[in-house]
C-alpha cells in the first residue's frame, strides 16, 4: 500500500485523478489532497470518506510515497523537486519537466520501461501527444514512421473547469438571446466557433501546444527522426480531443496492414465502418480510457502514407488515467513496497 498525495485536487484533472485511483483500485494506504490556498478547506470524497483539501507546502510531502500532481508548470517547478527530495515519486501532469533529460516522459502503451529510469519525477505528456503516440507506436514498430501531419480538434476541458464554464455560459447566452460573456480562457468566443490557437505563440509561428506535440513525440517514441507538423485548434466540444492524422512511413503501408498492426495494440480500439456511419466521436469517447481510431484510408497519391482520425478523452487517457497507469508501472518495479 502506498501513501499518496494528490496535488491540484480541485482542478478538472485532479478530480479525475481521484476518480481513477478508486476506479482502478490503486492500493492506497494513506491519502491526502493538496491545492493552492484558494481551494483549501474544500472537501473531497475518497472511498466513501470526506477529506479537507490541505494547503500545498514543503512539509506536506513528509511520509508520502507517491505524488500525483496536476498544477500549473510554475507550481510544479517549485514543489515537485521538494517532494522528490522528501522521498516521494512525483507523476507530474504539467510541462515543467517533460523535456528534462533526467525525467522520463511516459505513455505506458509506448515506453513503459522508461519509468525505471526516474530520479524522483516522471512526467505525464500533453494530452494531444498521448493519444497520438498510442496510435502511432504500432505503426512505428511495423512500418517506421517518418513524418506526421496532424490537426487537432481540442475540447474546452483541456483548459480546465474555467474552459468548460466559458463554453457553457457563451452557449447559454446565445440560446437565450443575451449578450455573450467576454472570452477569458480563450482568445475568442468559443461557442459556435473554432480557434486555431492553443496556448501562446512562439517566435517560429507555432504555438506552445503545437511544439509540445513535436518534441514530446520524439522523446516518448525514442526517435528524433520523426517529424511532426501540427496545427492545434480549440473547438466547442466539452470532453475528448480529436485528431486528423496523416502518417508517412519508410516503406509502403496500407489500411489493411495498419488495421492488423492496431488489432494487437494495447489501449486502442478501431471503430471504422464508414458505410454504417461508424467512426470515433468525442461524445462516444468521453469517460472511456481507450484511444479510438477510424476513417482509415490510403493517401491518394502515396503508397507510404495513410490518413486516419483519432479520438480520446483528454482528462482520462490524456491526463489522469495515464498518470495512474504510470503509478501502476512504478508498483511493478517495487512490488514488495506495494
Ligand atoms: O488545452 C489543452 O487542451 C491542453 C492543455 C494543456 C496545458 C494547459 C496549460 C498548461 C498544459 C500541458 O499539459 O501541457 C500546460 C502546461 O503544463 O504547460
């Protein structure tokens, strides 16, 4: 049994982390819930018991074995090393340490063995990266992926509780004929709109979200020769991110061969019967842990390129489930301590 701390317990991802620990029957001994001063005093129910959220402080990690953290990167930069020095292993959902060479960046379906290289912190990748690499890994093993052109259709829950609220309030105002509330989390109104900006722009014309997909994919797949060409778009969907993906491989690839590779893939489900209008949908993927792929078709001009559509719940596989799966990999390394 492990002594667990959930940091950022009141956020959208923290809330799902708490649910996943219970749903997956993680062997929790003691547990505590930590958050910024703003959320302390709020209560959380875990295994039928009510807990008060405690303030995040350096002392809070004493005696803790496992930290599941979902905070802004600046907060993680401050507290994760403190927790690691206190003897805990931190699974961090922020971007703070993802590209640090001393920190494994793990998707258990892709690179579970990297967990063993940790020095106290393991990074959970960005949600858009996680679902894409789960789909790419079997293709990479069978055909060697060289280039990926991806456009994302990201739900508002990627921007947390405030993102969900903003879409709901703008939609309510629209349907009741009221003036639309001003955008806060998003650069433009998100109801009945698509916004081709997630996070800030960088000098190269890409957004930070897009560059996360480029760099994290290479690190998780362990192959710096994979080129990713991303466009990240926010859409008025509550839960689950969707991605349109064109993948170019070293040798020829066909839809049949890709289906065969995916048929053995852990955590992945093919939903692909276009005649029956069956393909992955964000509404169907919500509250599920798998990555769904469909609309599988050959590039019209290239024998070494394939197109498909990939959908997954960004708060579950894209964040909380992946973090708890990493913790489960840690348990496999230390079964006695478990
Ligand atoms: O917007 C989304 O759909 C995903 C957002 C992720 C995100 C938002 C703010 C800060 C991250 C992340 O996980 O990369 C971060 C961050 O940690 O930098």
